[in-house]
């Protein structure tokens, strides 16, 4: 998939979390901080003239991967809470984008028995993202009889290549079956199924508590 789809996935997960929290106005954000759902650090990037909502978005995005939040008494990386929230609260294509963003570097895969379902899902992803590559992928896997591995242009090619480290030279493409086995051994969260699509997949498997009804419909955001 084009690397731009991962950037879109990142933005999508942030927006779903903002909506789930109901963090769509300064007053609501201050309420979330006062009740302990968000820490004061959520507004750390706020400067004069800035949007409170954009400051929360920046905190949720956590480019440096250093922010943490407490949910149900347990500390979790903010990025994991965002990914899990998007999976739990988002639509099917939004939940898929969350898994794409969170796991594509280590690869995600779909078993051959789930490919008819997955093809339908990708068609919905194409409609959401307006990216033809997803529709093309859906058409390509309709007749597939083996598992499918998803990667983007931001990561290494799949199945990758074999190298002679001593000679520092490439030996050729890695056998597809070996590369697939490595992905499958990565953990249950590397596989997408109809049953786990909306489950938290990033430890400690915690999502932000839902504070806003109708997450699927984007609410107006006050600045």
C-alpha cells in the first residue's frame, strides 16, 4: 500500500479518539483533565492563539513516543491507548486503519479462510480513503487461496531479501513461506480476523473510556 495510507491511518485514529473522548471544545477538555481522563500534559503544546483541540491532538499523536496516560489505574503509552480506542470505537474500515498504523512495520496478515470477508472490508476502506489501491487489492485477493500479508511502502519489502552478512551481499529474495511464518510467529495481534478487528491489540490492551455518543459521526469541533 502507498505510504500515504499510513499517514491517513494515523490521523484517523487521532480523530476517532478525540470524538470518543468528546474532546471537541476547551470546556470539555478541561472537564476531562479535571476528572482525570486526560492529564494536564495533554495541553502542554498549547500556546497563545492555538486551538485547545489541536493541542490535544498533538499530545495524542506523541511523535516521540514518550507520553503515558493512566486508564483504570494502569499506565499505558498514549499511542497504544489511541490505537486501541480507534479499534474499539471506529467503524470496520477505521479499525483496520488503526491496525495498519500500529502493526504494519511488523506486518499484518489475513488467513485464506477470511479473505472473502477481508475483500469486502478493503472495498469499504477504499470508499473511506478514496484510495484505489485498496479496491485493487480487494479485487486481487478474491481468488487467492493462501494467506495475505499487508505492508506499505514505508516499510521493508515483503517477503524481503536474504543477506550474507560476512560478505555484505544480497543472496536473493527470501522464500515467501519463511517470511510468512515469521509474521505469523509475531503474535496474535499480527493477524486480522472478523472476531478480533475491534479488539484492543496493543499492550496493556486499554482504550480511552467512551465519553461521547455517536463516535461514527464527527461532531463539530470548537477552537
